[in-house]
C-alpha cells in the first residue's frame, strides 16, 4: 500500500516515515559506541594494563580533541560526498581501528599503538556524529516530521551496554581463564571490530540514498560568507555570554566525576577503591547505571516537554549534584555489598540523566534559529572542551588527595552548576512541546 501523502505548497509530502524503523535504532546505537569505547571502555582497559589514574585521565582527555574540532570537521561532511558515504566510511575506520587495537595489544609498544588507534577512532567518531545528525535532519525535513525522539536517545545510551558492559564482562571472564590481561582484551577488541563491521555493512544496504546533494567545497567564497554569517548571528543572539558560561561550566563537576568513578569501582582496596571485578563493574556501571540513566533522561524529557524547563530547572540541578554525596559515603565506608553499590549507582545515574536533560534541552533551545545545526555543533564543542579541561588534571588530583577527599570536593563543586544555571534566562516555553493546532 502506498504511503499517505499531504500536499504542502503543491508538493506531495510523505506523511508516514516507515523506513526509519529499519535503520534509526542501529544508527544511533552506532553513534554512541565511539564515545563509550573512548571514554569508558578504554579507561578500564588502561587500568587493567597497570596505568595510573593520572595517566589514564590525561591520555583519554586527548581523545576529546576531535570532538572539540567537530564544527570544522563537520564542514568535510557538508562539503564533500553524501551523508551516507561518510557514515559508511567512518564505520569502516572504526572497525579497522578496533582491529588495530586487537593486533597491537600484545606488542611491547601497545600503549603508543593504542593511543594512535583510539585517536583515529575519535576523529572518525566525530565525523560519524555529524553525518548521522545531518542525515536524520535531512530525512525529517523531507517528510516534515520528526520521529523516534525518545527511542533515538534510548538506543544512543544503550551503547553503554553494548560498548562497555558486555565487553568488560567478557574481558573479565577471559582474564580469569587466561590469567593474562592483553590477550583477553585482544579478543574483546576483535569482538567489537566484528560488531562495527556488521553494522557498517547493514547501514551500507539500508540507509536512504541522497536524492539531491549540493557539494560546498570548504574554501569556496560561499563557505566564507556562510562562516561570517554564522559568527555574526551567534554574537547577536540574546544573552550569548551567559549561555557560553553555562555550556562551559555546568558540567565541570560531572566531567570530573565520571572520569574517576570507573577507576574507583575497580581499584583495589589498598588504593582506596571498591575492588570490583570487571564482571561486577559491567553489572554496576554498564547495566544498572545504563538503564537508570535512560530512565532519568526519559523522566526529565517528559517533564520538560509537558511543563517547560523553567518549572523544573532547579530540581534538575539538585538531581544532578546531590547524589554525588552517595559516593562520598562509599569511599569513606569501603562498602563491599553489591546491592548497596548498585543502589548508589542507580540513584546517581538517574539523577545524572535528569540533570543532563536540562543541559541538552537548553543547548538545543539557545542554538535554535538561523544556522541551528552549526551553532548546536559549536555548543557541543564547548562541552567537549570543558570536559577536556577537567580531565587533564582530574586523575592527578585524585591521586594526590585520595578518593575520599576527591568525591567530597566534587560534591561540593556542585555549587558551580547552581551558579551557572542561575545566570541562564530560562523561559517558560524552553523545551515545552508545542501542540499542533
């Protein structure tokens, strides 16, 4: 049966978008995998390989550099080739990089090779992120309909389960069997490479092809004029200084926190950690944490779409900051009961999901209007830069003061999020769903 059509300005428009159910879930799952592998799985890998917390956080912070350059890298996607081409190409690079990690894992210079391949993954992941976002917006615009909003976010966050929980659990079991670290993780990287290869082939077959494509070379006069217009439009936006401060400062405590939590959970008791096994870490952080984070995002999104961000802003900030004190409790009392650790992780990640909702709703709201796609990309680049700045010294700070004082410091730094939110001119309509008349 042919799809129903609407007539808009004399043009027949498809009113139902059925094909999206085939490729959107896997595409957004793949979109989240590079982030998870780079900033969660790699930290566990480096920890198991014997690196210090300071070295781990400093090294993994550099993986965010391509995401800071995301607005510039995005011009490659716009300027050359189709969105479908860039998605398939970057997924191929991701699969090959993971295979490179597997091949070079047992070598003497494994660390240097690991950094090289992970940086390659970060660059491909940034390009992939831009291509996915622009492909979706193009398809949604062609059909005058945005779909699957909640499911897209859910599959994006499920990448934590696929890219961190399962691989870390498998690696932990293999470590028990093999009694060695690198060969166990070698098998895990081969598994992830095979997964990315399957997703690449699937997307090469099912992704919609470009009907019209206008290449815009990066150094053309049109691009230079466009860049001038974007800068002028961004500066003219109301309260842009307050928005910049909010985007940069709001997640600094959270950026410090999430870089240390996996290390705290897996570190031995002699270092002040909870000494979880990789399998237990996969359960606590990768499974319980993932589903509670998804639930927090879902609840936060529903509340904002119903009532607007202004009504819930301060409650959301409290939900983001207050549960950090649960980890102060865990670090002081060396809790070993897995049920209590799971409860603390559930509460903290649920609050984080709610708090992140406030951040990204305001990011989308303050970047709407002319050149919204690029200004949103600039906002995410500012976010990445703030995480990099905090990650550079976080591990060394933790080593200097210990886990107890570190988590107490991060919990108290939650005041930074309150101050940043206080300067933002939140309106009643921010994030509120507009009912069609």
